[in-house]
C-alpha cells in the first residue's frame, strides 16, 4: 500500500511540475512564422551586464539582492519591421565615449532604416537572427537567439561600450490604428 501511495505522490508531482513548465509558451510553428516574416518584437525581461563594477555598486545598495541579473518591466523592446528596426533598451555598464547632458545616447535608443538581417537555424532548431544596422555609429551587431517556445536571448555588440545581454521573449508586432 505504501508503494502505491508513494507512486501516486511522485506521479502527482510530475504532473504538477509539467503543467507549471508549460505556461507562457508559444508553439514552434508560431515562432517560426514570426521569425520568417522578419516582423516581431523582442521584449526584454532581464538585463545581464558584464561589468563587475556595475554589479558591485548595485549589490552594495541597501536591501539589494546579490545578483548580476536586473529585472526589467517588459517595456524595453527591439521592434523589427520590414523597413525599420526600433531599439529601446537600457544599458548597464561602462561607456568609453559618454555624451554628457544627453542621456538618450547613453542607453540603446535608436531607429535604423538601413540595416541587414541574416537568419539561420541551428541543429537544435533555434533561430539566430543577426541585425546589422548601417546607419547607427555605436552598434555593430544585434544577435537574437529565438528558442522554439518564443523565449529569446539577445546580445548587443557595440563600438563604444562593454557588451550586454538580455533575456526575454518575442511576440507579434502591435498594430497601431
């Protein structure tokens, strides 16, 4: 009798954890369609700075958690359309050529109309989308790795600052009336 109770308990735990892990996922067909259309929005949920000075300063603040991942509210995005890419992402790290008095240039806030998009699929079925803006002086490449469930990992290579990565997800572009 104890065997059956323990088996039922283990089976119940497996079903519970399976249902928790399947939340907030999108089918791989929808993800493939979004990437193939080259019209989607990346929503950043977490920023992962690589500069330990920034991490040490944040960790020294009262009531801070000891982590190197910054939670974002999801309003920071990369919107890819067929003729323009709009980037609105925060930056945490070291700038080599800061512009004093103009905070818009200290984060990633730009629109590019002259860019190239290269996409490929790796062995696991994840999409690698490389965006190379030609009319932005401080960003050399944006790499978005999109997983089958529409979760995404983004890294930005820049000419004048340390690299940073973001975790989040992609979704369909919102249409404005």
